[in-house]
């Protein structure tokens, strides 16, 4: 088989994975896209290893060894990644990447420095009015 076939297939898989990483909002789909990109790299490693071993008879098959290493790293990455996604989903109720923010930043009270998302300071008079209403009803 010619080297162009697995190289083209690998580039298509990698581009599909890259599109998935850039366009998806769900964290699990992003992890699946990263796995697709790693599999494209593995396909390239094995294809080039086979192609180069035809030229030299005494080779170490380093492409296949590196592919096994990449598979082991990908398995560890997906295990840790899924554990993190499940922990975030249990804590926040969503796995949407756009909705995940730092816990110190909420859209109501602003960032960690107390400022609102538009950069202005929170209105101190609004808190006084609500405190007066609470005292009047008590």
C-alpha cells in the first residue's frame, strides 16, 4: 500500500478532531475529539514506521513503540478527563464548557475583586434599600 492513503486518512481524522475541539461545547465531546486527533497521530506513526522499515531492514520500529506509548497516555488522559468532567457535572449540573466559570465569579455579584462583569463597582445603595425593606417588614 502506498504511504499517501494512510497519510490522507490521518489528516482527515486529525482535521475532524480539530473541528470537534474548536466547535463543540460539551466537555465529553471535546475529549472524544482529542482522542480522534491522537488516533490520527498513531496512524501516521505506524504508517511511517512501516514505510521506513522497508528502506532499512534493521530498524527498531520506533513508530510502533511510540504508538503504544501514545495509547497508554491517551487511556490515562481519558480516565482522568472523564473523572474531572463527572466531578464538574455533579457540582455544577452541566458539562457545557461555556457555562463553566470560576466559582468566585458569578454573573450577579461580579468577579473576585467585587467588580461587575462590565467593570463597574456594585451599587451600595441597592443593598441599603433591601435592608430597609427587610427591617420594615419585621
